[in-house]
């Protein structure tokens, strides 16, 4: 059976890689700032790095199901075209928040917006098939 969703798969891999990258950043920050597990407080630079990873985890569990439900409802290319904004937004979020908490806004917006669009589309797609 051929894989019908290569573009959605690619966006999914990008999201997972970014999430893994944020985890690696936390491990490195723990070593750099000497914050032993399970502690999550200490140096503000570590705390921002930790929050980036935690928030990315919170966001990815919303994004991925919406991405795939949208893809199944409206197609691979449409889902990927909307979904590709999420990894871009996450990278901007990591860069901004790492510098200062006040700089996380644009990246956060570019993460929430595609998730919301995909969720709304998925709801309509599912409702259309149920009715």
C-alpha cells in the first residue's frame, strides 16, 4: 500500500525533530547551568530553555492530531501547507523565548494559528462525513 500523505508526514517529522531538539537543549542547559534533575528552577536562562521544551510538548499534542485529521478530511497538500507554519513558528518561539520571555509572542502566534485552523477544518471535515 502506498503512503498517501507524504507532505503531512514530512511536516510531522519536522515537528518531532524540533521537539527532540528542544529536549537536547534542556539537557545541555542542565549541564551548563548545573541544574540537576528533577530541579526545574535556578538560572533564568535554564528556566526559559526548560519552558520552551515543556510548552512545545504541550503544543505538539494538540497540533499533530489536528494535522492528521485535517489531512484525512481535505488532503495531504492542504494539511501540509497549513501545518508547515507550525515548525517555523516553533523555531521562532525557541529563538525568541531563549533571548527573553517577552520575545516569544510571534513564534507562539505562528504555532497556535495553524493548530486552530487545522482543528476547525478537522471539525468541519468530520462533521461533513457524519451528516
